[in-house]
C-alpha cells in the first residue's frame, strides 16, 4: 500500500497545491483584515466625531470578519498538517508536497 501512495506523484502534488494555496490565501486574508481592524481602531480615536461614529459602526462587522478569517486559517492549517502527516506516513518525497 505504501508503494501505491508514493507512486501517485501527480495526486500528491495536486493535493499539496490545493492545501498550500488555501493556507496562503487564508493567511493573506487574516493579515488584510487585521490591518483593517487596526485602521478602524485608530479611526475610533480620531478627533472628528463623524470619523469616530463611522469607525464605531464598522467595528462589529470587522471584528466578525477577522474571527471568521482566523477560523478559516485554522482549518487550512489543520488541512496542511494532515497533508504533511499523511505524506510522511506514506514516505512521499518532501518536494511533492511543498
């Protein structure tokens, strides 16, 4: 069975591309949303009441988006860890899954 798993290079590479791409996209989204959250937090401290009001109105939605993105990142990381574990167990060469 081990030989069969390592013989499917194209399958391993495709899975790795999908998993690695999802993890990279999730991490990028988290970075972007955290930057937005930081901007909204700074705007909430502005001296202009209109800017403060808009920032306070945006804050709950941004917070929810960050939490959702962090959950997606955690799921993508779990998928990556499963891929890594499966590849090690199957004796798959590292370059196939990187």
